[in-house]
C-alpha cells in the first residue's frame, strides 16, 4: 500500500501529499510496497530544499541528510531522482549519488532536458544516527576539440525539489505514532471534523499544532 504521508492522532487526521507532475519516466527499476505494507515518500522540498539542488560549471558536490527513525522495520527502498539537464556545449558529464558514503548510481548526462526521472534502488538501506546521508556529485569535462572558459561553461543540472526518498516503514498495523511523526513533512494539514467543534476538539487541534511547530513543521487547519 502506497500512501501520502498520513498519521492519525485521536480524531484529528494529518495529511500531506507530494509528487512530480508532467515528467517523463526513465525507469531503471521500481519496488512496490507489499499489500499490507506502507511506503512513505520524503522529498527534497520536505527537508528544506524548496528550490532543489543546482550545479553548474562542470562540477559540484552537495551533502543532504534525511532524518529517518531508526526502527527495525524502517529502511529506504528507493531514491526517485527528477532532473533538469542542459548544456550549451558538447561535454562528458555525469551525476554520482552516494548513500551513506557508498555509491548507489553513476548516471551519464546527455542533455535530455527537463523532467527526467530515474529510479535508484536502495535495497533496504538503514539510517545511521537518525539520518540517511545522500551525496550528489556532479562532474564534467569539455571535449578535446573545444576550449571553454571554466568560469561559465553554459551547463546546468538541477535536481528538482520533488526528488523523493521512498521509505518502507513496515506494515500498516505495525506503524507506531513515533515513526509516523518522524516521517511527516514540513507542511502538515490538520483536517478538522465537519461538525460543530466542542472545546475539547479545539484544544486537541491546538496541542497538535503546537507540537508540530515545536518540531520545525508548519501546520494549517482545514
């Protein structure tokens, strides 16, 4: 079962959805959740990279730490890259992604334009000290028959903010509140009942909103 990020606390439901729109698919592999399992998606935007990651001038490196609960049933299953790739000159360029300091993929770049999607299997990689470390290494070299100014080569690689890490959190029945809370995104919607609210409903909603704010998240009521 694949869900948007969702948790239920008492009678209050917290839901946030993320996803890419209008992108082409270059599918290397895919891993689907079992019928009774839950896959949570954490995007770059969720952890603060709202503009994604941008590289240019034939080089660059960016470390990203994704917070993950360290449970026996929690492991990263797949990284879904969404790339915008462009270059004014013919050159050999590549993107390597390391997960916990181990190479997960070395991807050749060939100026395929906007919205390229690449699925990278992670084979149940676990968090270390509460985080999964991602390293994005962009590299390139101009061809021998062309001389370019290294200050601006006219190349650009953007890892879009909807790039996501898919996390297998086990079965729906075994999903605890602490794990669910740890996987919530930065922006969380608090859905209130459609009926007239009594004081205890309002108090519960405010307590949840204050707890979310204390953890660095932004809550809105619907």
